[in-house]
């Protein structure tokens, strides 16, 4: 093939990884070999046409380009640098693409290590929902050298509607992490508005629907506000409180390195940590809005002993 890539590897078949892998199987025109700790998830992508690997090393040895979709930077470091990891099994000329949200420092460290080993590294964290992953309409920000971006972009478009080059390694993570920081800030504002409006006698759905007609309209309002907060829908196996907490901590690390005092992000971390301590770490993260409910209900004279 013109790009030299005949076999794709995919490591990590979680909530987002599994549908992305399936899209590569059906749309890329290339062989896909996959690995995950979950035998059930691995079997589902095999049923879709992928080949199964028994280890990270087996994927690395077979693939020309390796995608990874993992929950955190700690998982990424282990897969890359741990025993039997990618770096121990890789060969010069291979390409590695991180689809997860990972710390900026780690991303740049790994890009340097891969480069020293003769490998190419791109960070391409994905955004949007599980439904978008299933539909192939994710948004992706990419950190990579221009010549590498040209190679990976067509493959990313197998499962993404928006693919944006954000500069060299680390650029994709910077934009993704700060995007999540801004979204959380908006949801905090919506949560406070819902609590105040409820206490004053306006139902949240009516409040948010009216916001959507004016200058307070936003993606966060229409999705996190109306579909989650107003609907009181915070399922598991969607982007969880603990996952968003991880991303906000990454943003705070970046802020510290930049010498910035990120007060809203600091408050967001506190809310997410409180929700996690209350047993809501696995729920869809806009559940932080419910931390305001007892105060709102008490102000409206409707608080109960259970609350």
C-alpha cells in the first residue's frame, strides 16, 4: 500500500475503543488485530472481522500502526513502557496513536522515547459521546508532525466527523484537556442556575429550553444540561465522574506548569471528588449538578429527611 500500512493494531476495547475498532475493521480496508483484557469485548470485534491477539506484544509485532484507547495516563505508560509493552516489542518505522486523554508531560515524554527508537508517535484524543463513537462521528484533536498527520487522518476519519491538527506531539492533548475544562465550567454554571431557578419556582427543563433560545445557548446546555441535568439521566458506562475528574486533574497540572491560578477548574475538581466520594464515580459526570439539589430543595421548602 502507498502509505506502507497494511495491518492496524488496536489495544483497548472499552466503551469508546470497541466501536472505534469496529469502524476500522469495516471502513479502513486494512487488516485489524486487536487486544483487550475483556474476552467478551475481544470476541465482539472478532465477530466484526478483526483478528484476536493474546497480548500487547503480539499486536505490536503484527501491526504497522497501533491505536490505543485506554482509561488513563497510568494505563498508557504501562502499555508502552511496562514488561511486554509496545516499546519492548516494537520495530523502527512503526506508528503509535494514543486515542485516550493523557497528561501532556507523559505524552511529550513518550513521543521523545518513541522517536529515539525510530517510531512515530501521535496523540489523538477523542471527544463526544459513546453514541458518537458508535455512529462514527467523534471529534478528534491531533498532535503530530505534519507528515504523520497526513498518514493518520484518513484512518481517524473512519470513526470521526471532525479531525483537527493541533501542532506537534502534545497539541491534541492540550486542546482536548482544555476543552473538557471549559465544558465542566459551563456545566457548573448550569447547575447553579438550575438550583437557583428551582428555588425561585422555575423548572429546570423550562429554564434550559429558554436558555437555548438566547445568548446562554451552547453544546453543553443542549447535551449535558437538557439531556442529563434536566432529565436526571446519569447512566453508567458513559463518560463518568471519575474520568472527568482525571481530565480536570490533567488541566490543573498544565495550569501549575503555566503559572496560572485556575480557580474554576480547582472548584470543578472539588465537585467531582465530592460526587465520587458519594458513590457516583461511575455515573455520567453531569451528576455533579445534584450536589446543589439539597440546598435548592431546602430553599423551596421541599427538603426531606432522606436528603
